[in-house]
């Protein structure tokens, strides 16, 4: 019944949106498309989504014991927002699709349903007439292949990014180890130099669900190391260096201790599930700054669209102007 009510709510929001579009209202009414002038240096954006670390074991831990790379190597050259939230459904496909489309959606979490609205990949490819291998979705979880498509009228099956998802690489075969995803990422970045890429690591969510606290903590440490290695690659690559932005976030947190099963699971609207991490590094971003103004996961694609100078007319997100130099 609860799901039915949420689905009806989503349908109503779609109908309201479509009628607003027909009446000529622009959702992004704070941005006049004609007036956009962009002198950003960024030509490439790489978004890394770490699956399911809780804030209290990552940036919210004042010892930063599990994220030494983020604390010591990355945050001094980037900008953090310590009040960042997934305000929608706190499951994997919901969090990822909120990021990529700028809309919260009650989407199936097993990979059976594509997002309703077009993604930033589709809008970017369309705006830039870019070939498919210039935009990639690379994920440990096979079910996240749905991020490459949408069912929005006129956009279904169009301008989709290339994918490398799960064991089968085509969105089938189950979850693969993050070390494989890291290696595939390095292969794809070095051979294609895509301009717009999203990477998902399955840890620490994978070990959390197994009730494996040590594995969960190790998953946070391992992904911290992967993002450092990705940034080091960017800095040392002649095509990417100086022109590339790295954004690191997560799709959801986990229950607070004392809520249901604590770190083992997630999916409710407790603060532990909603509060996520946000870090951005690149030539257009402030350095060594920590913001505390509330922002949310739907703001990421709006900010990337602003940075790369394309429109996302169906996005509900806001541009995070405060992050820029
Ligand atoms: Zn999970
Ligand atoms: Zn919760």
C-alpha cells in the first residue's frame, strides 16, 4: 500500500511536470538558457559513487581513520560538503538515478526498471553530438546498467552512454569485485578518455549486508584508496590533467545504530540512511573548504550540467554555485 501511494505520488509529479512543460514553464527558472555563459576550465567530469558508507564511518568520523586519502590527500585540494543528503528513497538504484537524472524516483532496486527522466549522460551526448564511447557508466553492480537509459518520451534508447556493468560487463551476471571495476575503469579512461563518466564501487555496501563489520570498514578504506588512485591517474594523464573534475559521493548511508539492523542495512529515512558524503576536486573548484549548507544528491547533475555547459530541463536539482572558485 505504501509503495502504491508513492507510485501514485510519482505519477502525479510526472503529470504536473508535463503540464508545466506544455505551459512553457521552465523548471530551472533560475537559469535562463540564453544567458548562460561559461568560462570554466573543466572539460571532463568523473563521478565516483561509493555504495553505502555511513557518514559516521567516513567524513563524520573526526579521526578520519577509514578515509586517510580523502582527509590527507584529496580534501586539501578540493571542496567538501558535510551536509549532503539523499532525500529520496535510500536504496542503490534510487540513489544513483536521483544523481543521474536530478529527480527522486520510486524505481525498482533490482535493475528491472530504467529511470523515468533522461540522464546527464543522454543530455550531454545530445548537446555535444558526442560519440557513445565519450560517456561511460562503469559499475560493480550489474543492476546499475539501467542508468544508461530512460523511458521519457522521445529519449528512450537515445544518446545512451557506453556501459561496463557487473560480471557480464553488459549489465548481467551479478556483482563483481571492485578491483575488477577499478581495472576496467583504468582501461576505459586510458583508451577512450571519456568526457563524462560515472563509476560505482559495490563496497562497503556489499560487506555491510553480510553483517561483516571488518569487511565493511575495509570496504571504506579500499574505496578511499581507489579514488586516490583515480585522481592520481587524472593528474598524470596528459589529456585529463588540469582539465578534469572528480566528484565523489555515495548513493545512501546506512541505518543509525539502534535503527533496525544498524550498519547491516539501509533504505529508510533515518539520518544514517540519508546523510552522504560529497567531495569535488578540479580546476574550477575551491580548495581546502568544507561547506555545511544543506545540499542533496539531485544537485550533482545540475552542477555538472552547468560546469560542462549543457541543459537538463527535466532536472529538479540546483546548481551548487558555492563550490566554484
Ligand atoms: Zn545495500
Ligand atoms: Zn535508516
